[in-house]
C-alpha cells in the first residue's frame, strides 16, 4: 500500500509540473522558441499567445480553415484567402496567390489562425528555409491583424513577413 501511495504522489507531482508548463502567459517555450508580441508602445512585454483562440476569430474564418491546417489571409480581418498549410513548407514563394504583391504567399499574410491538430503549434519564420526571425504559434492561436504584432526580440513587423513554417510540439 505504501508503494502505491508513493507512486500516486509521484504521478500527481509530474502531472502538476506538466500542467504548469502548459499554462498561458509564458513568453518562451522550453526550447527557447518565443511567442509573437504586440507592436507599439507596450511591445516590451510579450503577448500571451497560448490557450484558446481569441474572440477575434470570426466564424467565417474558422469555417474557412479546416482542422489540421494553419490558415492565413492576405488582408487583416481574415479577408482574401485563406492560404492553408498542413505540412512543413521551406518556401512560401512556391505557392501562388494572385492578389499577393509578388504573386505568391511569400511575405503576404496579414491575419492567421492555427487550426492544427494534436495540440501542435506552427513555427513560422521570416526567411525561407527556416531562417531569420521565428515565432511559435500554439494550436488555436489567432490574430486578425498582423500589423499589431512584431517578431520576438525585434522591432520587425509580423505583417507580410512569413516565408516558411513547420509543425512542432515545442510551443
């Protein structure tokens, strides 16, 4: 009976630690990946991006974004799109979209929603081949106006600046 109590106490401790790691408000994942933060005067504090989708996700945006995809739109307010990725993509320039200034999704997203599956986040990069600045967007993360965000540890706008992505359990 004593070893059962010890095992139960150990399991409860491990569960408490795991739950603590998943709570909202942490600005960086355990592997050092950072969350996107708000732009402007309050930009010094990281924006909490963990947890449920924001109330700003429109029902149409959710309906346009199938489960298991990271979806993004040319304009703020989930307008003109969505582009949809379910896998890793080293170069968003490989995917055309006629209303983007370069004719491709490269550096063209202004709003987005991670409707991924299995709790995975999507790591996005401002350079092709997973280079440059990066941010990890947890499952159900959304933002209807990327102009209000900057890349972590920078003053660079998140708007129209995503060039590659992959899925990760690290955010």
